[in-house]
C-alpha cells in the first residue's frame, strides 16, 4: 500500500461563506487526487513545537511556539 500526505490550507474571502469555501476547496483537492487514482482516507491535524532561536549573543532572539497544520491523507 502507498500513502500520500498533502498539506491543506484553505484560502478564505471574508465577504463570502467561509465554511462553504473551505468545503469546496477540500472537495476539489480530494477530487483531483481521486482522478489520479488516490483514495481519500482522512483530514488530520498535526501539532508541532517550533524551537526557540537564541540569536547571536541574545540579539534577535525569538521564542518557541506551537503550530498546528491540517493534512489530507490518501492511499493507493
């Protein structure tokens, strides 16, 4: 079995229905990969910890933070 994992970030226009826009973009992504022979499995959230950067001698130091990304999982 083969798997493909694709990041998913929806672009939203504030003046339109946000939920509908997200659904349409996800549907389009799923259809695109289905046409290539991939079967949609699920949408997952992946949380990562970005380490702080100490900078040079403490100058330009940036704090660490947690980020969450959405990914779409397909199989063949």
